[in-house]
C-alpha cells in the first residue's frame, strides 16, 4: 500500500487502518487518512467507501457483506488453518469479492485497486453479490429454530 499510495491518490482518497504502531511509519500525504484503529467512526467511514481493501476475517467480511461493499481481499497467509484464504475463496466463488494473495500483493496491488476502482459496474456487481451472502435476520432465524425444537418436545 505504501508504495502505491502516491499513484492511487491521483484518483481517490484513502482511509488506511494500519493497526497499532504501523501508522507512525507511513508518510502522511494529502488525501490519505491514517488511523491505527477505528471504533465508533468505522460505520461512517464504511458508509462512504466505494471500495474496501481488507484481510479476510469472517466477522468483518460479513459486516461488509451486509453493507453491500465491493471488496478486494488480501487474506493473511499466516492465519491459523489458512482460514482467511478459505473465507476469501468463498466470497470470490460467489462473485462477491476479488482476491489478491499476499505473496502477489507487492507486484499487483496497484493494478488490482486501479482496475476495481475504474470499473463501476464490477464494483456494483461485487457489492450486490456480497449483500446476497449476508444474513440480516439471524436473530429471527435462531428464535424460530429454537421454538420449532421446543414445540417438538
């Protein structure tokens, strides 16, 4: 990301959530907002995002899916059981995200982000397909299942 920032900032603004400590080593630039962490501000940032580049933890993926956000996923290669790659693959197979493997990111990151940002139709399709993967009535489904099982006893 750092090496691609100058080129990307020619066409878009970037909000970069780095994790604690990393934000201090990144060169500030106009159009680049750097945060170690976002709490209550995260929903507002996501609401205005045209594209989200993220790791592939399942909780965050489904938060993005509920919002119908187009995603470029870069799974953490060292995640336990390689679960992030599996999560990313499921979204990719459902045409709900593009995937860039961590080992390929240094060479392909700029091209992948540029291509996705330039293709409004693809971003719209990814977001719509992501939204189809989201379960927005989970509590209702759980209660229904519990009541069904309870009435059988």
